[in-house]
C-alpha cells in the first residue's frame, strides 16, 4: 500500500456570517506544525464584515488563503463546499467549520494517518458559551486553549473529552487504533483524498441543513473508501453559537435523502461537482 504523505493539503473552512468565530479559526490555522497546506474559506453568502476579515488575515497569515464565495440564497453549504473543492490545488482535502479552533498538530495528524482508500474522522470538544468566550486570540497564540488544565480552570471542572489533550501521545495513538466508536464523516473534522471526493461527485446540492455530511460519508463508504479515526490525536475546539436555521421539517426531509444511498447503493451525488462544471463536450471544445 502506498503510504506516502500528500504533497499539498487543502484545508476547506466552511462559514456563514460568523466573522468573530472565523477570525479565531484562521488564527489557529496559522499556528500549525505542518507547513504544506493552503486554506480555502467556503463562504455560503456572508456579508462585507467576513469579506474584510478574510482580506485582512490574508495579508499576513503566513499561508495561502482563498475566499470562495457565492450569494446568500438560503443554506447551500454543499454547493460552496463543492466550489471550494474545484478551486483547491491540493491532492488531499481536510474539512473544518469556521466555528472550530484546530489544535496546532491538527493538519499534521491528518497527514500522518492519510491512506489511499480511506477517509479520516477526527473529533470535537464542544465548549459552552462562557468557556468559548474565554478562548481568546491570546489563548490560541499562547497555546493555553489546548491545555486541559487551563480549560478546566476556565470552565466548570474537568471534562473527560479533555483526555484527548492531556494523555500521552503514544497512548492516544493506541486509542485511535483500538477505538470502538462508530466512525462517520464529520464535516467539522474529516479528511479524504480529492480523487475519492470527486469519484462520488462531491456533496449533494439537494441538501440544506442536516445530514449532508452523513450522505457524503455513506457514499464514500459505498464506493469502497473506508473510515479510520484520528479522534484522539486530531482535535478541534467547537465554539458555542446559536443555530437559528435548524428546522425539524428540513431535518426529516434530509434524513430521508441521506438514507436513500444506503437502500439503493448509489455512490454518486445526484447533483454535485459535475453539475458545477461545463459539459464534457464544452470542455473538449
């Protein structure tokens, strides 16, 4: 099996009108131990404040940063993710949400465990509102944000999920290998080879909020791409925010869409990456 590391990683960060969270995400991406990466912000129609933030960060962030944007026309995260895949230069894709703060070794751990024919599943440590406010830019730069002791002091006591930060690295590697947790595609911390994403026609544009990530993961697995976990070694902090777009009716409809590939065996998105590109005949001309 070829286990050579990807030559370039494209980190795709999804966002929508949360510049106060995105700023900290992009800052943390500038603290990474791994060097060969680019960042694409997949922006589902944010306003001028987000655009100005990205332009400001791009001037001195230390990594290639591209803003992939389309107009706000409802929840179209799957569409902007596919547009970002098309704009990416890397052979390996790493997905994170703009409300997440990646550990300094986040990219490196995904790269170390990347294998052809597999996708990787990382983990989130979800923070409450008060603790999220205390994960400041200074705490990210100084590294305190990823100290279990610091998080415990800032919050309401020790959370067992902090073990992903405090246990010895070798033990966390073993826990990855022997994890019994059900693995699935986690849109805020998962990665795969670009060719595998393209082979299933990317994310399905029919989805709005809910189960769009599950559908992508199901179809990867139906195409033969197996899940592996880095949940103990590739960790992100998830910052608290409200979810005003959640709708029970939409979630129910999307669940039905996500279940369909499992019943039919269909691997490719009904509407996806291919539908964003000119037809094959047009490209040939």
